[in-house]
């Protein structure tokens, strides 16, 4: 027969065991919910209802003949088995043709590419090329890369606030077939740290759009869609470091150009140091090309031309300044 002390000890053990079971159940439920959300997202892609967003560059003459201004959206059956493909038409850049960097022959097995999302058409998604089936007609087999939370509070908070997190550790996920290269933005310079794990962080010299910090300091219910889209364009002067953070320079529009930017030389936000956790502010990387200054008259050195397909619409106007 058990003593009173033994009975209390047994009851305590049973209580702890029950708590562990409940905790494990909650964790599994949360994982199942996340997997369900991912399945829905990828199923929508397969049906051509979610992420089949193509971007086409069009000349000024084409825009004028179509009576279009800035960014316009059309429907087309090109590149989609469903016949319901959304095409976002983008104006030409000032100097460099960024479409030359994303043609059928640009793709190789093992590459990671940034992909336009269906939120506002910016390249915040990533895919791993598993196989190039055909160049003409274009078809690749691809695996999605899904962000790993890893318990970071700032990451969970950003997702809860409705901000897509574009930096961190990504795991190979569901496979799909893609038959249009126009959903791809650019080749991503990333690090493979395990068999199915890739780390994506800003590199030195890369240009990114950053979310405004104000929405992160406010409560989610007070945020408007416009607030969430506020962003700055920056160039990373150092690569991301978990220990030391990173250094950035703010860019501003060059007078007389739509897609050419330079570093802001004066003001409190010319150059800035960021903590490693501030990487949550990164909206997306923008394909860029460093200019020498000889490409056009009255063009200064140390300027960057940015891909108009990855610029917010309000920046696709002739400069001056921001």
C-alpha cells in the first residue's frame, strides 16, 4: 500500500504528463494549421488563381497606343494551363533591359529565383529550380521555399501584422511545374546550409525595398493598406551579420530619370546602421545594375538603375528626389 507522500508524487507525475500531452497537442495543431495554409497557397498556384503573376516590359509607344499609363493589368492565357493568367505590364527602364536576365536560357538546375507575389506584385517569394524541362516552349520543375520560423519573436510578430518576411532560413517545400518565365524576378544569391535549407539575406551591394518602421510600432488594427506599403529604397553597404547587423545607404531618384537612383548625400537618413533583427524590415530585393556614369548625358557616377518591375508604382515617375 502506497504512503501519502508516494500518492502525492504519483499524482504530480500524472499531472505533469497531462500538461506535456496538451502542450504537444497544441504544437501539433499549430503545425497542422500552418501546413494547411501552405497547401491552400500552393494549390491556388497550381490552378492559376493565386501566384500566376506575369510581368511584361512595354515601350512608351506601346503604352501610348494602348492608352496605358504607368502600371496596367491585363488578362491573358499565355503561360498558364488554366487560361486565367494575370499580366502586369511594366514600363521600360531608362537604360538597361532587365528582361535580358530572365529568359528561358537563364535557368539552370539548382538555382534559386525570386518570384512575384499576388499581393502587390513584388518579388517576395522564392523557388528552387529542380529541372529545366524545356527552353522553347519554356517549362521548369520547381520546389517552393517556405520560411522557417525558428522561434524568432520578431518574425512571428511581422507575419501576424501582415508583412511578408523575405529574409531568413527557407526550407524546400512543395513541387510544381512552371511554364512561364515572366513570373520570375531575378536569380537569388543565397547560401545552402543543409540539404533542403537555404539562407537568404541581403548581400553587400544589393538593393532592397524596406518597409516603413512606423507600422511595426503601431497596433495591427490601426494599420491601413497604404501604411503597409510605405517603403524606402536602400543599398546595403555591408552584408547581413547576425552579430553586427548591417549598414545601409538610402537611395533617391536622379533628376530626369524614372529608374535611376543615387545615394542620398545629406540628411539624417543618408547612411544608417541596422540591428540584425531589423532585417524584418526588408520587403524585397530589387534587381539593379551599377552605372559608370557614361551611359547617358548628365549622369553622375555611383548611380544604380533599378528594375521597374520591382519598384512600387509611385516611384515610376520622373525624379526629382524620392
